[in-house]
């Protein structure tokens, strides 16, 4: 039976039994209704038989039964434990429920161990029973398990793909005799031929997927929903080989579903978007969530005129009128991706466009970079790709020369001017810098959307679309540019190359954090010394953040490879869990960003940046379109640099020192804080006497103010030099270490650097100073930050409560009450625990 997990505390279950059946393509046909806050429609799934059964013939079908028997035995006891074995697929707990069929829906039993049918399901399906309750003379039906949560499933049916006009071209090798069994085999044969068409026929494939998805149903299938899964079976079908390979699911989302956020944008207009939920997309559509389930998809989405539908699709969709007052938007992808990367945003978004020739000229001067390729780089491109077949841009000569892919920027109406000022100009610069570093863009176009203020992160990358928080817009180009570079880096690391085991988040986030510095330096066209200065300053800030996080978080959450030697191992059915995937506090941690970054930085320093970046480009070309484990990258890197192995640097030593342990990695401690020698750091810290010493001067001024009169202070006015945003962050962090700062010094500090106008990173530190020293004139800045910068404000709630100051606690509760309704579930839970 289904293990009942606390959705806010335990591991994230991946329920789909991908080893038995593997989805290859989704066709979504949906209506978005803002009045009811529901997305409703159908999804058609096209399957291939999974790896466990791909070679099974009719004569060998009996060999499947013992495996199902074993699963039933596992389900008969609690807790359900699935032995892990080394196979090349990934997935979830398999549930072998039997379904009782009757003329009308039976009442769900009260047994807490049984799954219950959704109360909105079609009639004829009852609560599920354990599959070991043998019926039909001992025969057991195969059970297809999909990941599903917070959905009302209305109907499931087999799709009669054989009824599609022109489909006969896929059936020439099959013989149709009119027997029901052979008709079923014919349908599966058609689906097999369709999903295995060669890449150069992708347009034809998409055409037939569309028509097959519109084919009539040919029989309802039995189904049951659990907390985390949708289970489907067809009476009398005992193996995945014979199970329908094209099924249609009619369903609707629930307003409280955790995959999408129904809210209002900054202009007060309704919108809905996928906000990067810990449960991914299973509350948006039934799917196979495990990374191994790489699939393509297409979607038609209808909503009221006036709304714009953006999606992770290859095409820039143009709406067509579906009926009066309703528009339809159509997107597709031809590169197989995990279902978790599917993204949608529906709102009254406005496209931000250039308003003058001057701005266009500004873009033209900063977007062309040469790709530092060698002859070896070019040979890599000529090799056959290692991924499953799809229309790959790495094999397209025109795509390989495209430094800037087509892009668009969208935002709520009230933020268009802010986007035009910096963001719109930065997109082509950052895209060119990324191309100069890594080569071919994996995706053919890019939309950038400023999402509502309740977004719990500064950014999120999906295929063809990036979400950015409004927090990146104020305070100049620095935070906007660095975050944009970070999300662009995910096109290569996180999307084109994905982690085979989701617990290895560092493969995505560590690489993106490391590469954001490289991209941003190139986008700014800095000198070598300027690049070194900025990167050393950033390293110091990250070191301080990592040190603080390690001191204030659970050790188990600090390990980058928590499953250690079991990483990548999967159950026989494909069932698995993402360790700590549902811990609410984990989404606010940056350990996997920071430790991953410092590992890559350490390797680059040992190998040399030029050689290191060449190895990254080689890795991208070799592994794009594939799922990897840590050792895939590390082994390739060390093979290219054999002398490093001789000096004791091995995959095993990297695991031991960096990935498999909590705390600060030992090599990082041994390295010492060399970044303190950086000139930009010394300007702030007071260790370079050629520059005005910012921290020292502020501390001395604070002491003088506390001892002197107001009149004398005016005579001794001190002049402070302007600082870069990261220098300001460092200055404020140093000042936070001071026990006491008087109100006048805080006032002077705010005015000197115009802190209210700085970027969100700087303003966050300013708010910390205001809280620590109970500086009441700054409480308005805190309230504004908690309202407008929700992606970064969670920590401040805790600070407001820790001081045990009545006014600050009242401020915290007031801000939470105003924001709580639209907060994502994890953020709201963490803040509520701080306040109550």
C-alpha cells in the first residue's frame, strides 16, 4: 500500500514505475479558468515498454509474473521497502492495488492503509485493494503508476490510434485479422513506430501525435488515486507489453494544488504560474516525474482574451481565436526533457520592446564575443551525439554559430519601464557571454518573465523560458546581470545536462553559480585584473555565507551526495525517493550552490582556467541531452588531466572531501582565505593603506558621534568613497559584527550610500542592521522589503522575532498577515513556525 508521507517533512516519493512503461510524449489540451482557479482538460500519454520488459516476447511473458508477485509481497507489509539494485532507470514505489468493479462507485473503506478513489472520479471504480487479494482465479493485472497529487481525475481511457486517417503507413508490417487481441497489439505497434521515428521526421511525428491525441477512446480503464500517485489498469492485461500504449486522462487541478500559484501580478491582475514547487508538476498533470522519463510534449492552452500564455516551448506561440472571448495558445518541444521542467505562466504579461535607436545601438556594441574554440572543440561537434535521437542543435551548423538566440522579455505593465532600463539590454550581452564560454546554445529561443512578488526564488530556468523575481530589477544592473547569467547557465547545466539522481543538486546549482561569474565578467568586458578582483570579492562573500549556513543548519542537509555509494541506484520498478526533497527549510539553503561552486573553483585553480573551461566545453558536447552522476564529470576531467591523479586528486578523494561529508570541505579550509588579499576587499576591510578604509572609518566615526556633540560632528564630516554593490554587501556584513551602532551613524550610512535605492542584496543587509540596532526610522524599509522582496525576506522574519522587541514582532506579524495568502506553502510554513 502507499506509504503515507508528511508532505512537508519527508523525502519526495517518485511513484511512477518507469522500468515497466516509459512515457515518450505528452499532449496536453487545457482550459485555464481564473474564476474557479482551475485548469481542466485532458492529457494523452504515449508510452514505450520499459527497460525491464522491452525484450519480452509473447513466449516469455510468464517471466514477468514473479516480479509482480514480489512487489505484492513487499506491499503486504509496512513499512514498504524496495531493495535497491544497479539498473539504468529511475523511479518510484510500485503499488499493486486490485480494483473492485461494480455498476456504481462503492464507498471508500475507512482502513487508513488503503488508497481511496477520488470522490470526483467516474462511476464504476471503487476504492482499491491490495493486489495480493487474488481475484480472477489468481491472475493479477498490470498496474501502471503515474506521479499525481492534488488532482481530480475524472476519466481514463485507451486511445484508438488505429482510427487516425493516414496512420496505415505505420502498420504495413502488422497483420490485422479483426480479432480484439490483435487490434490491441496493432495500436501498440502504431505507437511504437510513432515514438521511434528518426529525428529528421520530427515534424511528421508531431503531426501524428496531434491527430492520435484527438482520436476517439476505445474503452475506459480502471483507475484509483492515492496521495502521491494515479494507478491505472486494464482488466485482463497482465504485462506492460500488452497494456495500452496511448491513454487519455481527463482531469482538473485543484485551487490549492501545490504545482501552480494562483495570485495577482504587480499590476493587480490575476495570473497563474508554475513556481518551482518541491512536488514539481504532479499537481498540474499526471506524469512520470523521475529524471529517466525524458519525454517531449505539446500543449494547447485556452484562456480568456487579454491573457498571454508563456510556456517552455520551442516556438513563439501566436494566439488563435477558439471562440468569442477565448484564445488558444499552442507550444511544443522536440528535445526530450524530464516532466519536472515543463513550465507555464498565464497572465496579463506585456512584452518589453526597444523604444529607441539609441538602445538598439547599445545592444549592438556589447553582444559579439568570439568562441574560444580549438580544433579539438570543432571535432567534438562533428562526433555523433550520445543522447537519444532528437533534432539536436549541436549537429546544426547554423545553430553552432548563433551567439544570441531569439529572445523576448515579458513583465506586468507597471514594471515595463524598469525592465527596459537594464534587463532588456542585458539579455543579449549575457547570452553572448555564455556562448563565448560554452559554445552552442542548447535551446533555440528564450523568453524572460518577471513573475509575481510571491515567487520564492530570485530566478528559475526551464527550457526556453526563465522566470526572474522583481527583486533583481532595482539598484542597477549588477544583481540583474548576475542572476540572469546564473539562469542562462542552467540551459547547459540542469537542463541540457541533468542529474540522474535529483539528490545531486550541486551538478546543476554548483555549475551555474561558478559559471555566472565567468559569464558576467565577459558580459561586462572587464580586464583581467577587474575580473580577478570581482571574482575574489564574490568568493569571500560566498565563503562567509557558507560558513554561516554550515553553523546554522542540520548536518544531514549539508551533504551534496546524501545517498553516497547508493547514488543513482534504483528499484526494480523504477520507484525511488528524493532524499530530503520535501523539507521546507531546504529550499532556502544554499549549501549545494556554495559547496559545489567552491569545488569547481578549486578544480579550476589547480588545472588552470583555460584548460578547465576547455574541459567544460568538451563535457557539454559529450553529455548534452543526457543524465549524469558526479563521477561522469569528475572522471572525464581527471582523464584529461592525468598529472592531477598522480598528485593524489581522484574521484574518490573528491567524494570524501567535498561531496559525501557535511561542514566546510577540508581542502577549502586548508586553502585559507586568499581572497582577502583582493584589492576590492581591502578597500572595504581596511588592509590596504593606499585606499580609504571604509569599515575602519565607519567604526571610528561611530565612536566619535557617540562621544561628541552634534555641532562637532558637522565640523568633522567624513567623506566616503563610492563602492560596488558587492563591496557594499561586504561593508554592511562587517558592520553587522559591531556590537553597537548609534542611530546617527545608521542615518549617515543610509544617506551616504542611498541604501534604499540599492539592489536587494544590499538592502537585505541594511534591513539586518536596522533590526539588530532597533533603528525605528528604518522599519519602513523592512516592511517594504518583506512585501516586495519575498524571494529573500524569509530570514528577516526570524531576526525580527529573535530580538524579542514588541515593535519588531508586531511588524513581523503585520507583514506576514499581508503576504501569507499568496506565499508559497514552504515559505509560509517556515515563517509561521518563526512567528507562532
